[in-house]
C-alpha cells in the first residue's frame, strides 16, 4: 500500500504551521518557498507501487498517518479542480474509478495540445494544491502554444521513479547517508523515505567473461554474484529499510525492457483514482517507455532522489517537435535502420531540451517494439523524449505482454475519456507543434552508425568507402590518421594453436546487446534467421571474434527456443551470456590475450559491431577504436564477414560448402519470413511466465542475508559501499553561493565530451589512480570489476573521474589520456592527483569545454566526481540537459560562453587563473543572467549562468539538492 511519510504533526493545521515556518528560511523568493514544502498537502495522486514485493516489508500505517490520510480525504473537496473530478463508468455497469477530466474544462486550447503536454497538464491539475503546484502553473500548461517559447518554469510530479542498479546503489547510498545526517541533526531519520513508488531493477550486472558456452548464463551469473555480493546485499537491505521501494533481482533483464514489458502501467488505478503513468529514471534511456505512450525520460540520480523524497521536478515547459511518419518500410529494412535515420534527422534539426511527438499515417505500420526502439534512442538525438501516443497498436502490445483484458479495457476507456487516445480510424484533430518534420518510411535504407558516435549514420552501400575515408582522415570523430602504406597490412598470429590474422577493420567483438534492439522480436528473430541461413551454407564466424547475445529479458530466450533458431545462433558463437546490459555499457569483458597483443603491438584499428545505442570512444572496449551500431542481423553479418571493410553489395561474406561465393543477400531474410516466425513464436504466455518467475527471485539472491536496521552500518574497509563525505560538517543554515576566485583550470576540453569521458563505466585500467586505491586495499586485479559496479564507493569514483583513456586535454598539447598539467609546477599528473594537489593547497578549479558537454548517459557520478575533486564551475559552449542539471544538483556552477565564443576564440589557454563575478547574495542571482569572468592575464568575457529555474538557485544556495531536502525535512 502507498504510505505517505509526512511530518509528525497530526493535523493539517500543524502541517500549515510547518510550511509557514519554512517561509523564514534564508533567503529565497516566496514563489520558490511555496514549492520547498517537501511533504505536500493533500496529494491526491497516492501512487501505490506495482504489486511486486521482493525482499520488501509492508509496514502498518501509524495512527498519525491514518489521521493525516483522513484529514487529507476530507480536504479533497477543496481541490481547486474539484469541478472536473468525475466518474469513469464501465460499459457493463459499475465504474473503473474517478479521474480529472480534461474535456470538462471546456477549453479549446487543450484540443490542440500535443499528447505529451496533456500528460503534464493532467499531472498539474491532479496535484494542484496551490503550494507546490498552483492554478497559475496549470494555466501555463494549457496556454502551452504561447508560453513554451518563453521558457517558463513549471513543476512536474511523475507517477514513479525508475532506478537501475548502477545508479540505484548510489541512490540508496545517498538515502542512507541522508538518514545518518538527519540523525546527527537530531531529527527523525525515518522521514527519509521515498514518497513516490520506486522501481529498482538490478540489470547492469553482466560482464561478458564466459561467451561461447552453453552454460554462459549460469557461469556469468555466478561470477557476478562473487564480485558483487556486497553490492547486491546492500540493495536488498534498501528494499527492506525504505518504504515504497520495489527491487527486481539480478538476472531478470535490462531495466528498460523490463519496464516496457512489465512495469509500465500506462494508466494507474490507485484506490479508484485513475491517472496516466509517467516516470523519471536514472538512466537516459528511460525514454524507451515513451514507445508505450508512457511519458518518461532520464534525469540525474541526484534529481531522481529529490523526486523520490517528494520534491516536484522543476522543469522548463518544453517545445514539442511534431514528427510525421508516412509510408512503410521496404522489404529487408529493419527498425534499427529506421532509428539511425531518425537519429540523424533529429540531431541535425536540433531537439535538445524538447519533446518529439510522432504521428501520421505511417504509425500503423510500426510495431510497438519498433516505436520503443526509436524512443530508446532519444538521448542520441538529444530530445528529452520521443513520444508515441497510445493507440490500438499499444493496446495490442499490452495484451501480447500479458496484461489482463480488464486492465487493457480500463486503460483504453480512461485515455479515450480524457482525450489522450489516438484512433487513426477517426478524423484527426489538428495539433499544434513548435516545429514540424516528416519522413517517408519508404525512403529508409540499411545503414549503420560510427565509428565513434551514434548519430554518424553511414548507408550500408557506402560503408567501405566511408571506412577508407576514416582511415585517411585526421584523428577525430570520423578519422584515425592511418598512413596509406600501413592501411593494408596483415598481422598474423596464433589463436589457440591455430593460424589467425587481423587487419585494420577486423571485427574482434560482435555483440547482440542492449534493450534498444533486444526488446524487438523482429530484429532478434531476423538475426537468428541470418545465423540459420549461414549455417545451412557452411559459413562460420571466425573463432577469434568475441561474440555474445545478451537479451533484455527472459522472454527473448523463450521465443528463440520456440522458433527453433537459438541453436543456429549458438553455432555461430552467439550464445546467451546473461540478461542485462553488456557490451553497450562497456561490460564486454576481456578479449583473448593473443588478439589483444596483435592489436596493441601492431597499432591495429580493430572494430566492434554491436546492436546498442552508444559507441563512444573507449566505451565498448579499450582496444576497439572503431565501434559501429547496427541491427542484430547486421551484427551477425559483420561477424561472419570478419571485417567492416566490406561492400556487402559487391563483395561476398564468404564461401559456401562448395566454394561458391555467398553474399549478404543470400542469407538476408525477407520481411515476410520474419513476420511469420514472430507470429508463431512470440506469445503472451511467455511474458506472463517470465515475470511471474522473477517475483520469486533466484536462489543466489534469496540466500543473501541482510540486517534489519533502518540505519546502515558502514564498513570502512568496503571497496564497494562507502559513506561519502557529502554531509560532513553540515549545519542547518545553508552555506549560500560559493565564490570562485583565482581558480586554476583543471582541464581544457573540446566538443562532445561525454559522461563516459568524465566518469567511465567500463573497466578499471591497471595503471589508474582507482586501480592503485584498490591494490592498496588488497583487491586483486582480476577482482577490480568495473567503475559502474563500484559506484557505491566515492573513493573509487572520485579517482575514476576523467580517467577515460581517450580523453583529449588541450593542456597536454595533443597527448591523449587521463592526464593534465598542474599549472603552478608544470608537472604532468593524473587528473585525480592534480585535483587533490589543488584541493590540498586550498585552490579552486574550473573546467573549460566546448559544445555538448556531458552528452551521453545520465551519469550522476559525472557531477559527483568533479565536485569531490574540487571543481567549482564548468564553462562550456553548451551542455547536455541532464548533466547540466546534475552539476547544479552537486553545487557546481554551469556557465555558457556567449554565442560565437569559446576558449579558443577568446584566446584562453587554460593556464590562466579565473574569477567568476557571481553575486554572493542568492536573491541577486536570477536564472539565465549574465556574469563576467576575468583572468589574471587581464582577459575578461561574459558568460550566461545556466541556473535555469528558481528552484535550481535554491539548490545552489544550499550546496546541492540533497542538503536542501535534508534542511527542509529537518524543520518539520
């Protein structure tokens, strides 16, 4: 049941007193303070968690909470929009429940709103209490057409929060630390509890150590539990210590696929109150759920924690790009080809900070899985989300995935009644969008993306020419600068006693991975058909190519087995290695030593081909400089070819049993072939059986013993879970804005610095500061695990900040690697060592950067790490949306150069000392204002402060989101 953990007062009067007392907090605007009241007054959207309770305890409602709920119920009649609160009848009699009716407002502006904005509107109406959400906020959303261009601020309360274990561990660590801080401040530590349902899926836990083996799943799972037992036990403790938290155990699947197939409600029915499902998640690919008509997007882990604790999300009312689809995909063209095309179009159009909403006649030709594939890639094209409104295709998918007929009927009835359902059999009401795009699906052609960015699409027919261009071009996103005379060299070596050879472009990793594609039966079964046709002809993947298959859920295994095609994937080396993120997140595991030696000793530009969504440098594997995103069938094809240096139109993949050339067209399945096997092999019972079984956990998870204490007993010797210093010496008074005077430049960076550059998630390099830390504590190199798995330890993560081996720092004059120059001495040090030297001397540091700083995964440690290193500000040309928010959440000032300016045009070398002239009184700072930055060399320039909302200013005043929440809760 939903437990609203409120203050200890027993009546609304004392709650109001608590609120009025908070008005005396120093100094923020009254407009902001009305939103600072963390425990909201009557919250009609009491969202109960999904009825899956693994390792959780359902606590009884205390008498105080019981009285509060009765008080809230009696106050419901005073809701500002009580006049549109109405009943949704069932067709056969009775009622589904009650809801706030948008049509009942009788406002013609609503009929023109994009469907995605209607979800924001419904949430604002339902949660309107004239404290956290006001009638003025509701009016802003209704008048979206006029207000959105003005970048107005609105509050948003999502229905739930989604965590995966890489971000879930630090989130639970922070909650545990907040409880400790509350306890030390003499306040009730049990006030720290999620107030909205939290779904935590332990998914990022498959390091591909065992690949080509029938027992790969069990072997990799056993290794993961050996490595991560402490981390898993900590999360299991969290599921019992905190209310309203659901934990799905490891081995169940990738968080976004589990969310799509199982957790997504589409419409909540909470004690008879109906409202749309909406979700914010701590991974940027939370957007995958938008394919199901659920509004969802990624936020920073820090921001998600504040949302869990009752804070409304403060966001700028977004513009919405309307993307019209028409026509039908041609035979042999996959959903992956479509999404890479859409990604390129939208990246070129510019959609950062915006919603994209898809519509048009072509929608009926796209399966739900195809839509989810497009929605999943929202971070790659830069949008907050790529939204597909609910229609008949959505309802069919809900039935396919095991949702009950009654639930689907309720969903359809509610969305139709509230004008949130699209029926393409009826005339369409014209909607207004901020801008318009269109794509005829007939024009989409086979393609891949790379070698270093997801939006660098290459048509398949141009791939060979593009590859040679990359070899020729200077080092950059599309270049490796390989001399002409070295481009054709062949490196011969011995692999397990057999002769082997590598060239530039040789495929050494081929992985069918990532929920982007593994949630789509068409491309998965298409890959299996390619494998079958190849086996039938006698083609075989080279043994030195590391192949793997990591489905996003157990459903994939069921339909691959039922189709009879899994055995062919196995024969080609694509054995199932586990259910979770693998190569796409950097968990590709080690490649054979002989292969690695051949690459490093001969400077080979080796390639990886994966069906993922990210291919940034250093992410997939340190030894694969060229990384390409491709559909699962193309992953198999490139693995068979053994190289990306091939023209599939004119060159054979290999030879059949009779020595005859075999081309890609000879093993490529038709659209009809794929549709037939999907129809016969993907069944609703598979989804039901898979998700019924995960409620029981698994033996290794169930055997984990955890303490029952609500305060965590920190182990100072632990290298996985460590108490961070965020709240050290914290007082009840906010520190106010911190000045930045005579700061040194820690790093001078260029464009497209991703969160992978800032906070790598992959392997821990043996010579890194993090490795040194672990070795000093007796951890063997083989047990280093990954940065992602050690996110619960601030000591490791601070040392891993800017530890990417592909980092390019202009202070190093062209040298690549995780180093920098300590300006006062001129010494070249690791970034961490230099940062610690500055910090020990009491010197502040800043970072200079180019465009799109912080693009990529929504990684909270990309903000936490620099904060722990002593970074006070980042000055860039532009920021990725989530990362900018994360910086604010950790008290780091984000600043943007003025248009047309950057460090180079201003003549900044990074060796200067920087002073940011920011007012010391928070009341004198406003969102988006200009400030002057001066250097000790006499240069002066103007920047825009990227505090985008008043709420963000309050966070900055308190030194971050978490101290802000603690101080507010402690006052109640």
